[in-house]
């Protein structure tokens, strides 16, 4: 009774001279993987510091402009310190004041 041999049969392995290939393609452009990085604009992310306390004087549109600046500044502060509940409350009060002024304009 013959036992089966395991592995490659004898004589099947031929030494072939391999052509050396570089590990990566240097001639073309590199492969593009994933999404492109989003470029952040410096001017859009800059928010000037606005005083959050005190009454704003002027017409309704002037008040709305200043309140909008305050809300932007509060968003900027909340990005840095998301745990600040006092800023969140002040922001919601400011937005409700803006809504009241907008209703008055209409």
C-alpha cells in the first residue's frame, strides 16, 4: 500500500529568474485614497471678542447685528469649552431676544 506524499511533487519547482520590480511606482502620480482634506479659511473662523453683557442701543437692525455677533462669539466659546452651561443659557436668551426683535420688524 502506497502512502500519499504531501507537498509539491518533485520537479515542479523551476527556478525562474525574476525581474526586479520597484516596490512602488515612481513614474506616475500617487494613488488617491479617501477624501480630500477640507481647507479651513482663516477669515471665516476668526471671531472678534464681543462684550456679552450690557444693553445694546440703536435701531432694531443694529440690535440684531450686535446680537448676531454675540451669538457667533458664544458659539466660538462653546467650541472651546462645551461644558459651560452659563454660556449656553445666555445664548438661548440672546436667540429668543433676536426672535422677539424679528417679530417686531415684521
